């Protein structure tokens, strides 16, 4: 499992009304992990990217290097292990 590279920000595909998306962004902010937020509601191209990555239209979809995580709460343990390195 790769360690999170601080020079390569995490990508979070989200929408403004998604509570799991807000939780993910707050978590990364609290752990000082850089991320880029792609708002799928604001830009339909981001929603298309999520569909290409996952075969679904589910947010948050989180991309950490080559790993794609669909949802945050259910992947929190695995993502936390990446933070620990």
C-alpha cells in the first residue's frame, strides 16, 4: 500500500450537499494533507470522470495516487493507514 505523497495532492470528487464529502475534506484538513476538490455538481466533466473511474456516480470518490476509494467513512481505516505511512 503506497504512502501518501504530500507533493501529490489527493483528489476528492464531491458535491456540496454530501456529508461524507465534508467529513473527508475536514479529515484531510485536520491532518494537513493536501487535496484538490472536484465539485461534480459545478462541473459535469468531473461527474463523468467519477463514472469512468468507478463505473458508478458516487461521491466522495477519492483518488490517492493510483488507488480509487468510493466513499470515505467505509475506507477511513485504510486511508488512515496511508497517513501513518
